[in-house]
C-alpha cells in the first residue's frame, strides 16, 4: 500500500481515504439494515455500528494490501 495519495498536489494519507470510504459504505449499510428492520435483533446498536465500521475498514485495508487469510 502506498503511504500517501496525491490529489492535485495535496498528499492525503491512504488510511484517511480508506476511512472515508469505509464510513460511506457503513452509512449505506446502516440505512439498508434499518429499512429491513435488522436492528431489532441487535442488543446495542451503536456498538454494532462501530464494530461494523471497523470490520469494513479492515476488510478494505486488507484487500488493498492483497493479504490473503
């Protein structure tokens, strides 16, 4: 993984871009899960949402590094 991404001369840390993408995917996934009423099965919604965000963040980072488990 490259340490920085160059966007028109502005260097942005790769982890920052990955975190933003994970946040957007998490927001979409939260809306989908709320629309299908999945959260009635979840004990602590904020904790579940935080864990889902970090799972997405880790999955994206691993896929960019081409790490196989």
